[in-house]
């Protein structure tokens, strides 16, 4: 059956903004994160501690985090994970008191090269000391895995290839794995097949169970981009397999600058509309969230692509 509650991992301030050409002022980013938290989102990915020349939009990470200190101090605290690719990034994040990080690997060689300037093996070797040190310091560590279904350079990606990298990230000590459809090409049958492969569920490894160790579904999240309009259908397929952590971006902002043809993430409002209809609790106030996305769209100078935002705000 479906989960009773879903935790939304809001990525609008990171995945949503990282692709924006015009630099968004740090104060606007801080207000965005506050508004997202005030709308009831409990996990708000804030920024990235990557090499600034790779993602200039997020080069102000060290200026932004202190502006969010009140959120981390709230009771209950708002979780503010940040992306960290290497030890340099971890040091920068730890200095600022970050409590939660995410490393980000790729299931394909092409995207590992484009996004991390590394092979898949080299990038995993880069993450290993980051995950170990972060866990020792008591941090939660998410492991993103990109190109889990299709890759713009390599085409469809076999579930077995994805699972092999996923298991290495899990074995490294990641506390949660987020399965990314970076370019938004997946369809629901692929989602079910990959989850079964990873968890050893009904069709896992052709019904022989997961090869090389199952990953508990409680530690899996899904991360869909909406390029072909499949993100919600894919999410429903994942919920039906027991996934209860779903990534989404307020207003449907987003895309990865190093992935050809990546468009915005699943819009948080579209997700909340569906979950509300299914009677699944998220804690999110949809009207406040939509108002936030309308405000952010004004800052960026173009309307939100979210159908739900448009429907709720142009009545
Ligand atoms: P590199 O160019 O190979 O860097 O980049 P390097 O390791 O050779 O280091 C070169 C210089 O960069 C050194 O300085 C380092 O200190 C500095 P120098 O000695 O020359 O003065 N440097 C840094 N400075 C600040 N912070 C750092 C850092 N690291 C190195 N963290 C690297 C390798 C991994 C750093 C680079 O490729 C990078 O930053 N990539 C990040 C790309 C990115 O952020 N992409 C978007 C996020 S992923 C995504 O969107 C997908 C996702 O949403 C899921 C999905 O949809 O699938 C998560
Ligand atoms: Mg993404």
C-alpha cells in the first residue's frame, strides 16, 4: 500500500537555482529558504559547497548559511542539507556548522566526467573520505545517484548498472540514497523495476532477490525531473513500492547545468496536490507554498512552470 506520510526533500534553493543564469542575491535566497520552511517543508536543501567556478550561482554558500542559522535552531529544527563533492567542500561546510550533507555520484561514465571531472570509480574514491569523516562528525549523509534511467550521451541505463553504483554508495555509509532521473526521461515501469532491483522486491533481479545485498526502502528517495511530464506518475510508482521520501522543487524550478536537456524538477506544489488527494500527510501548506513560488517567479522574471501553482493563483 501507499505510505501514510511522505517527507518532501525540497531542492528548489539548490537544484532549482543552480541553473539560473542571472545571479540571485544572497538575501533573496535566504528569504526563499525561510518561506519554504514557513510553508511547512522540514528538509530544505540550501546550497552547494562545490568549486565556485563550476556553479557560480551557488558561490555564495558561505554567506548564505549564516542567514539560515535561525532555521537550524528551530524546534523542531529545519534540516538544511548541502551538496559536498569532496574534502575541500566538507571542510567549508563543517566550518559553518552544517549538520547534513549530500555527495552526488553518477550511474554513467559520461555524466561523472561532465559533472565531477572524474570517472565513476574516481568519483566514488573522492566521496569515500567525505562520507567517512561526515559520519564520524555525526552528520547525516545523503547519496545522490544521477542518470538512473537514461543518460543524454549514453541512452537508456540498465538497472543492474545503476544498482551496482547504488550499492557502493550505500556500503560507504550513506544514510539515504536519492535515485535521480536527471534528464527526466524515465517512465513508471522503469521506476518499479529499479526499486525492485535495489530492494529485492517482487521483480528484483528477475525475482531472485537483490544481487549483492538489498537496500531498505526506508533509505531510498526518488528525484524526478519533469522533462516529459512523467515525474508525478513516476513518483506514484515509487510510492506504491514503499518509498516515502520524495524530492521536489518549489514551482518546478531547476535543472543541472552539466546535463544536456535537463529541465525543472517535479514541482513541489504538483506533488502536494497529488498527496493531499491521496490522503497522504506532508505537513505542507499548499497556499503558502504557491505564494512563495509566485514570489520567486517574480524575482526570476518568468512564471512558474507548475500547473498547480498556475491553477491555484490564477483563479
Ligand atoms: P576539478 O576542476 O577537477 O577540481 O573539479 P580539483 O579537484 O582538480 O581542484 C581544483 C581547484 O578547485 C583547487 O584549487 C581546489 O581547492 C578547488 P587550487 O588548488 O587550484 O587553487 N576546489 C574547490 N573549491 C571550493 N570548494 C570545493 C572545491 N573543490 C575543489 N568543493 C569538482 C572537481 C568535483 C570540485 C567539480 O567538478 C565540481 O565542483 N562539480 C560540481 C558540479 C555540480 O555542482 N553539479 C550540480 C549538482 S549535481 C545535480 O544537479 C544532480 C542532482 O540534482 C541529482 C539528479 O538530478 O540526478 C543532485
Ligand atoms: Mg536534480
